[in-house]
């Protein structure tokens, strides 16, 4: 979520910030398709190693550690549940260690590539990318409104929570579990009312400015691929191809009993 | 003359509607994150409430914008920004859009956007379809250990219960909003 507050002035400069958002989008999209086809541990391990290195360029260590701990906990929970199911019915037991590893490795590749993109994308960068993608105005306007409105909405939520606390109510996990209706009334109804009012005001303001009546969107900043982008894309393609080769070789060796 | 007429031709989407879609996409995203943070992570209550809020807001959105394409556009914008800023899965985007288009088609067939029943059914069908498609994607990821899908399916079912309750809370919210003069239909 901290990525939302990243602006051009306060964000630390990392090599990933210099990459075009389209490059990062392509890597994430291709990775999410490639991992579905890979079935061998060495092939996926290669992608995990490469994507971890890619993620580490963001230098957001705290978030990376939290994400990894969360993934590990979810995975340990899943394995424990499998063991419990195996106690009830032996047919439900995990077949082998590699079959337990494969889904875990697939999720790691996806998390690494997506986190790298999310942690190194600036709001202005996203808006420029949306323009560079030459999206129609009916897709660009709501996307831009969403991106711009997210930080302001978070601020609204913070103010509403403070107002709720001053009235003597406390908001914590237990309140959500024990009194969900009250939490919804105190927190979400004001958020919704405020958001609807804002949407009316913003809509009128945009209409008065004539937004949406021109099919041509003027570009404040044009985006171009740099040599680094081409290099990173070529390297990623090479890694994806290599992982397919390793996958095919592993399958062949297993088939031939090597 | 023809050129003048072309210039003054009203687009299908006006800016106010697009702004509403953008703001709703932001509200849905922030609410989900908020529930996850306040609820202390993955537990049945959090899951239930997260889905409840999602369908509640979706029903309110469709009441406010009774137009073909609102749901699909909302889903497209939400998925695009989630992938770019919040690390949302890209594999799920086509599945979500397909579910949205099917649900909107169903709304048109059942009674159109003027019918409350059609809107609620559309949201219910969208949510069910998107969850089934997500389970399909999960199966692709976990196919070496298909038994793990059982756990995922349990979580998804709990979430869907929340979604169904959300349809009715959405309708309740609309009544309140209409009373407050925010929703006019």
C-alpha cells in the first residue's frame, strides 16, 4: 500500500524506477503465463532466483520480508492442513516433496514480479503509462481518477477512524469479529457517503472543464523505451526460454529414467 | 453541417459516470485492504466481510449507473490498477472481465438495468463465475497437489456467503442513499 504514497519527489531512486512501466507489465504478464506451463523444480527454481534478484533491486526490504513471511506462513498452513487431511484419510496425503514444492515456486515467481512492479511504480509513471498505452478516454479517465483518489481516500479513512475513536469506539480485529455491523456503520458508511459526494463534485468539475469531449488526449510527457528496457526484456526472454529448455530436459530425463 | 453534428454527438460514457466508476474502484480497493488490516489477516470473518463489502458496493454502483458496460468497465479499471500498483494477479484479469460480460448479458436478458432483481442476480452471477474461474486458475497453479484445492474451495465458499449477504446490504444501502438524496433512481 505504501506504493500509493510514492511520488516523484520522495521515492528513493532504484534501477527499477528507471525501467518503463510497460517493461515491468510485460515481464509480470509473461511470467504469470509461463509458470503455468512449467512442471519441473529446477526450471521454476531458476525463475525464482532471477525474479528474487529483480525484486531486490527495489530495496524495499521491510515489505519484501513481510511478503515472504506471509507466503511462508500460508504455505506452512497449507502443508499442515494436508497433513491433517491425511490423518483423516490417507488418500489425501501429499504424493511427493516436489509436488508440494511446485505450486510454492510458482507463487513465488508471481509474487516477485508483481511486487517489483508495484513497489517501483510511481503514480505519475502509471498515469503516463496509461496515456502511452493509448487507452480510450473511457478507460483512461476512471483509471486516472482511481489512481489519484486512492491516497485521498486513505486520508478520509484515517480521519473517520480518528473521529470514531474520539466518540469512544475502538476499531481493532476483535471489534470487526464481534460487532461487524457496528464497524460497518461507523467506518464504511461514512466512507461511502463521502466517496459518493466526492464523485458528484469531481464529475461536475470535470464536465465544466470539458474533460472527455475530445478524443485526443494531449501528452504532457511522452514515454519511450530505453536501451535498458530492451536489454531487460531480452534478458527476461532468454530466462523464460532457458526455463522451458530445462523443463523439457528434466521431463525427458525422468521419462528415460536417468 | 454533418461535421458539426458529429462534433456535438454525445459519447456513450459521460465524464460524471466515468468519475463514479473510478471512485468506486478506489473505494472497493481501500475497503478490502482496510478489512484485511482491521480483521487481522485471513480468517473466515474477514473473508466474509470483505466479500460482503465488495458486492454491497457493486450493487450501489449499478444502481447509480444503470448502463450496459458499467460492471465490465469497473472490473477492467480495478484489475488494471491493482496489477500496476498493488500487485494483483494478471492471470485473473481476463477471467474477471469474461465473468463481467456474461453477468451484464444476463442482466439485459432478465429484466435490464431498471430491474432490481436483474441487478442483484447479475452481481451474484458475476461473483460466482469469477470465483469459479479463480478456482480454475488455482487448479492450474496447484495441479500437482489437487487436494489443496479443497482448502481453497472452502475459503471461496465462505467468501461467496459474504457476497450473497452483500447483495441485500447493497439494496439496504441504496434505500438509505436514496433517502439521503445521493442516489436518484
